[in-house]
């Protein structure tokens, strides 16, 4: 028998949730004190991710609770996917918006 506990999965992020996430992310990226740079790479401070989580869960149309870890993983996945799609020439509107936000705020002020 399998003794491993089954992990309960949240539903996949919808397009509406991704757009909401980008909007919330942009709000926090506009403030320089919220950002950190490691080896030239943009990162948000840990307490800011908690605020992003709170805002997201209040405003999400799906009413599915997402943890800050879920949102960090979404950020990482969206960044990877958007860059791959850009290289392959198949960028969608969400990818364009996400890459625009990241590029706009990716250099130290």
C-alpha cells in the first residue's frame, strides 16, 4: 500500500487570477523599499509577499485561497513561461503585460 499522504491541489490559476496577480505585483514593485536585488536579479521582500497574498485573496474572483508560496511559484512559472514564449514568438497578452511589468521594475533605482 502507498503510505504517502496525498497532496490536495488547488485549481490552476485562471487568466483573470493571473491578470489580478500582475496588477497587485506592479503596485508593490513601484515602491523601491519593497525590492531587493541579488546578483542583479529582482526579488520582493518576504513581508511584501505576505501583503501580496492578502490582497490577492481578498480580490480574487475564484475565491480560492492562495498562499504566498503559491504566488511565488506562480511568479516564477510566469517568468519562465513568458520568456520561453517570447523566444518562440508565441507571446500572449498576459505574457506581454507580465514581461513589461518585470522589465520596467527590474533595475535598481
